[in-house]
C-alpha cells in the first residue's frame, strides 16, 4: 500500500495521462516498479487486449506477461529496463522489441516499445515507469529484422561461454570462414602458414562442437565477426 501522498501523486499522474492518451498514436502503459504490475493502460491498449482496466490491474506481473507476451523476448529487454531504473535518470529511455498477442491462443505481433521513469516518490526513488508501444508488422521488413536481431541476441547469450574458448586468432579465422574465404586466402590475409590456418579451423570446429557451416556463420554474426 502506498502512503496517502504517494497515492495522490499516482492518481494525479494518471489523470494527466488520461487527458491526452487517446490522442497519442501508441498504446500507453504505467507499470509499478516494485512488482512490475500494470497500474494503468490507455483505452487503445484495453481494446487491443480485449480487457478492462479493472481486470488488467488485478493481474500480477507474472500473469500479465505470461498471458500477453513472448517470454523469450524478455531476456533481451528486462535487463535494459532494470538498468534504466537503477540509473534513475530523467533523460534515459529504453527502446526494445517485443511480441504481443491479443488473445491466449492468438498469434504474436511485433511491437516496438520505449520505456522511461514516469514518477518518483518524495525521496527521488522511482515508483512508476511509462511505456509507449506501436506495432511494426505494417513496417514491411522491420518485423523480420526485429525477429532476426532477437534470435541473434538469444544465440549470443546461450553460446557466450562456448565462444569465449576461442582465441583472438581463432575468432579472426572464424570470421573469414563465415565470409567464405579459403585456407589459402586466409593465410595470405593473416600472414600465417596455410597449415596453421587448417589447424585453427580444426580447433574452432572442435571448440564450437560443430562442422556445420551454417552454425559457424551463426557464431560469426552473433558475435560481430562479420
């Protein structure tokens, strides 16, 4: 429970948003920083999610995200939001992609969202975040790019420890492998013997536990070698 003065602050903030929210070309949400639950959402969002304000504010953060969002995306944007809150800077904004579904069995739709701190208590501690979200499916190739970006980020997190076993030289060789360079080309570019390149290639495949050119390219893309 909030102290009366904080509760009044929140109500005043919501009232200010309600006065203009329907004119904003995006879904607008307020989240409680303490537990992550929705405190308020604009009419546009309520209509899209087919839910009432009373219903959505009763959901716990876990229920809300499980019902409407792809959990895999959260691995990318939750750390960013936590950093935003920790930094507690009025100028800082966190922008990210997320997939939203409007019903329990519906398809996910890509959205681009931006979050910043909306309200603080009298001591300057963040209380609420404000988020605006817009669909990007209509933006042609953007949805595909967003999906690929998140896939690469997830691959990076999953395989970071394995990739870290590669030496700096092996990473160079991997990048050239992904670009389709032959052993001879690689040797000439790096000024090393062809036999040394072959040894590096063998070690790379062993360390990454793959002989697949596609998977080797995945590593190169995810870790910015190409």
